[in-house]
């Protein structure tokens, strides 16, 4: 799948010349681009884990483990199993989200939205909303009509709700926070038109 249809520019009063911050661009990566972006993606993941996000990793997260994760994601992109989107500004990658499009034979219409990550320097700039919009468009292009996700973050819950996602429920003690201790996880879905 080409990435041209996924490219967009986030340009609002919060991140244009008025604030001095560079505009944010959201784009899909090819497998080779994903391999080239491992360092920037690693920085985002490590920042999120350090900031307390429950995203499958425990603190302290070492760089080699994070890089290994992103190299596996890049292989999944090469093999057509995943779609990887990034948000970038003048300093590099500041957010990412994935669509896991490889699903069992009885679920060809579905994709999982995974690893929605925004570096703390990119928060409150509309980056998460732009990544969500791009992910939904990428899913449509890939022929998907149903998306599912899970989150432990109240901020993410608000973002997903504003974007029209439906909360299905909460599973208590589903995962651990990076520093330890159980966290509840909320599950959402969205039917695409």
C-alpha cells in the first residue's frame, strides 16, 4: 500500500508559526522507512514508558529492548502484517500508531489499533487526534471496516471517545504499570463507514 494517501499536515494555531513550533506531518512508513526510523521510534517508546504509560513494557526500559521491538514492527510492515504511521516535526518522530491488519481468516474485515504513542514534547498539540484520523483512513484504504483497541490511559480514553470510538468495557487488573502495580484496561471499537 502506498503512503501518499496517508500523508497529511497538522497545521493549527497550536503548532504553526504562531507558537514557534514546527508543523507536524503524519505519514505511513514503508518497511525500509520503518527500519530507518527505529531510533526515533525508540525515543518515543522510551519516553512514554518513562512517563508511566502502560504500553507492554516495564521500567526501566533499556534501549536495546525498545530497538528490538521496533525492528520486529518494521519486519511486520515489510510483510504486510502491519501499517505503521508516524507524526513528525522539525525535531523528528514525536508520535506513532500501528494497525495490525493481519488477522485470522474469519476476521478479514478487522484491524487492531496498537501502540498509540505520543512523546511528551508532542502532547496537547493535536498529534494523537491526527494519528487516529490517519489510522482510520489507512484502515479504510486497506479494506477494514472494524477497528478495536485497548488502553489504560484516561487521556487516551477521552481522545478515543471524541473520535467516535465506543467503549465496550473495562477489565480490572489486566496489565501492569511500568513501575509495577496492576492497571485496569478499557476496550473500544469503531465501525468504519
